[in-house]
C-alpha cells in the first residue's frame, strides 16, 4: 500500500496514509484527537516541534546505527563513524530526557493528562 514499501501505513476506508507524523495528524483531525494535536496554532507548535525534531534530527543517527550495526556485516562496519552517530543520538536523547525530567512529558500541558510537575 505504501509506494515506499515501508511501515507504518494506515488504511482508513479507501484512504491509504503513510509516514508516522502524517498518520498522527490525520487520525487526530479525523477522530477528535485535539488533546494530542491542538487546534490552537501556538499549542500545536509545541507538538509539531517534537515531531519535526524526530524527523530532521533524531532519525538520521538512529537509522545510521541500525544500518551500521544490524545490516552491515561486522567485518565491513565503520566503527569510528558508528561511534560518532552513537554520540549524536545520545546528545539528542539527552534533550528529550531533560524535557521529561522537567515536565514528565515532552508535550502535555494542553492535554488535561498532565503530570503533577506540569500544572501551568
């Protein structure tokens, strides 16, 4: 169903949707997911910046690590490059961890399902 031959792919009636973030936005719009994808542009920007960060920053080192460790025979692995990708991925996950430490969620002050730390 996905012309890229990848998952995730969702079929809703006759509509076929692919790409994780597109699927999320569609499902929220079609099925009342305003708590996950607010209609207010300022609130929505908080959700979409994490989605964009995942696409533009986090996917690259994680995909490189997957290819380098699991899809490349050990004798052909470029370990210095893998070490660099690992450090990049760790630095990005540390950003997520700091957000979680501070707020308990990456985004959630708009959902009504906040942790006790996020009552603003």
